[in-house]
């Protein structure tokens, strides 16, 4: 990873993210089962799920603004503590209103952790390292998404009579899993991070507090109009929506095609494993194709593979398609982070990343609702065709900024305010 002093920061951040995401991936299905045990119907489950995504919509930009003006590291333990509280309280809640409220706390904790983690990677990575480091960072999320649901499934009983108790146990265990993330967060942020290439700076070595406060107030509409930022947000939204809809509707597809639930679980794990493999291979792929081509091509291939899921495929073909689809989905998240970071104004990069997360949350709310409507009209094939079209538009959006900027494949935007010679010398050191 990074060869600068304290190079273990990225590995520790990946480990912490794996624990935090693993706790969330274990807790969210457990919340649904716990709510069912308390008498929830499908509508109540939808409301509880929406609260998880809706509450952070109002907090993302303020957290990004705060991070642009100061340090990122405090957001990480704060997010973990909110996760611990949300998971543990959900396990002991005895009403649906309480379940919804603590689900929102859980979503807020996850948001705070991700905003802090993304901002640290952006600040402490040289421009040439950002694609790779963001990819490693998201490996932590993929590991959590791979292990968390399996662990939760082992804890939750299939017997309806004991589902309430077993789902409460899974939520308590997820709280302990989240707490383990705290063990990896020591010395995670460098004091000199505001001086590193690609960073927005930190206190002490960067701009004085007055300048930072002034430059941090870049209007949101100006950030959103910056070439590259809208496309990065849209690609991220599309990829996350595809992941969520696949997770929600593959069991339905399996039910219709006679695929047992255990096999469906293995298929979803195969998708997650392929995503991890992709993120570990992002650096050589960028050297081969260039970032813009890779991002656009992965969205295009993902669109075709997603549309193929609508067809009645044999099981072995479905395995191949899901592995390829997971590999394509592994590109969009880390590279959209780099796209947003390098396109945004220097003093508003954390805010831009927070806007990207806001787009993700909107996708988590809007995509399932749209998929549900389409599935009711055209069957289970319709959501996959919708996602294929969305990823197709993402491929066009990813290629768009390339026409507005100079440079060949894989060329990264220079850091504003930093001379080519200083950037070159920094790259020699990493």
C-alpha cells in the first residue's frame, strides 16, 4: 500500500471497514426478522428499511462540510459507536417505532464512518495512488458484505416461534462485531495529511483556519456543476442500486426457477467474491486500459450482464453471469470516488464525497420502489432490464468527462495549486 511513514493506516482502515460493514450486513436482515417477530407487515418493513437510508440524507452534506474544515479521524469512532448503539438497541427494542428509530441511528453511524474513511483516503493518497487505495478501502466493505449475511443467517432461526429471540441475538452480536472496528483505528490520520497530494488538508500544516473556513463554503450547486462530479455520483448510484436490487430479487428469481435458498445464497456470495477480486486487480486494469475506459467499459458490460439475468438461464450460465456482473460492479464504486475527488474543488472534496453518498442513499430509496412497481407490471425480469438501462446510461456518463478534459487513457487530474515538479517528486517517493 502506501510507502510513506505510517503506511499501515490503509490496512487498518480496511480492517475497520470490514468489521463495520460486516456488522451492518448482519444487522439489516436481522432488523427485518426482528420486526416481523414484532408483528410488522411488508409495508412496515419497507418504512423501517427506508428510515435507514433517509435519515443520513440530511446529515451527509453537513458531515462533509465539517470534514473539509477539520480532521476526518473523529468521524470513524463516532460512526462505530453509533453503529454499536443502533445494533444493540434494535436487539432490545419492543416496538416497531423503536426499530425504525434505531435503524436510522445505524444508518447515521454507517454514513459517518464512510464519510470519514473516504476523506482520509482522499487526503492521504497521492494522485497516482487514489484509484488503488480507494479500491483497497472498498475491499473492506466487500468482505463485510460477504461474511455478514452468512453469519447472521447462522444465528437467526427459521422457526417462527424463536425468530424474535434469535434475531435479537444476531443484532447483539453485530454490535460486538462493530465494536471490534475500534481496535484498528489508532493513528489512522496523519497530522500532515493536508499537505499530501490530493488531500484537502488537515489542521496544523495546511491553510490557516480562516482560509479553510472560507474555502469550505463552496456552494453545493457549484460542486454539482463541476465536470466529473455528476457523472461520478451517477455511476456510484447505479452500481449500488444494481447491488441492492440483485440482492433483493435474486431470491425471487430462484423461487420461480426452482433454485433452493442455499444455492441463491452461494450465488450472492459468488457475486461478492468476484467484486473483491476486481478491486484487488484495479491497478493493473487501469494501467492496461486507463481509468475512464475501464469505468465506462465496466458499466457497459455490467448493463449487458444485468439484462441477461432477465432470461431463464441454466444454473451454470447464471453462475458465470453473476461472477462477471460482480466483477464489473467492483470497478464503479472506487473509481467513482476518485472521479469525484479529482474533479471537485480542493476545499470541498469531503463535501463532494458526501454528495456522492447522498446520491447512493437516494438510489437505495428510489431503486427498490421503482423495481417493485416494474416487477408488479412486467414480472421479475423488469427490474433487471431497468438496471441494465441505468448502467448503460452510466457508461455514457463515465465517458462524458473524458471528452471535456485533455489527456490520454488513465490520466489523472493534477492537484490544483501544486506544480508538476512537486507532484513528480512526490510520486518518486511513493
